[in-house]
């Protein structure tokens, strides 16, 4: 299935575009797994519902939790949230090449 999907036009780009989101989601899921807590237990600790935690942990693009919610979630697991801006080298190289071509 994966091989056929990646053979379709646009799938690689769509996959690459979501890579950062999937990496973040992977970190969220690993953190909860490491603590051994269920979604319901995390929900109880931060005063929400299990379904809200399920949405937070999903790759559903309609749900984008606030930083405050992510901080509560992290704290319930014994973690903290760190947000950084990291230069995307690939995009910088592409932008520089475009500038050189137009000069």
C-alpha cells in the first residue's frame, strides 16, 4: 500500500509537508508511553476528558491544541514544552538558489 501511495503524484510532497507534525506527535506518544499513563489518567490529571486527550494525540489536522494545553499535558507526564524556531536548511538553499538564478 505504501509503495503504491508514494508512486502517486503529490504524495511525497504531502508526506514531507507533514513530517514535522508527525515527529511532534511521535514525541507526544512516546512521552505518555514512557510514563505508563492512559489517556483517561492524563485527562484526569489536567481536568479534561479522555476524548480531548485522544484529539490532542491524533494527527487530525482540524485540531490544533494551544500552547497552554500542551504545557498542561506535558506537566501531567512530568515533562515540559520547549518551543524553538529552527532554520530549515533545505528551504534556505532553495531560496538562495532562486535568488542567484534571478540575478
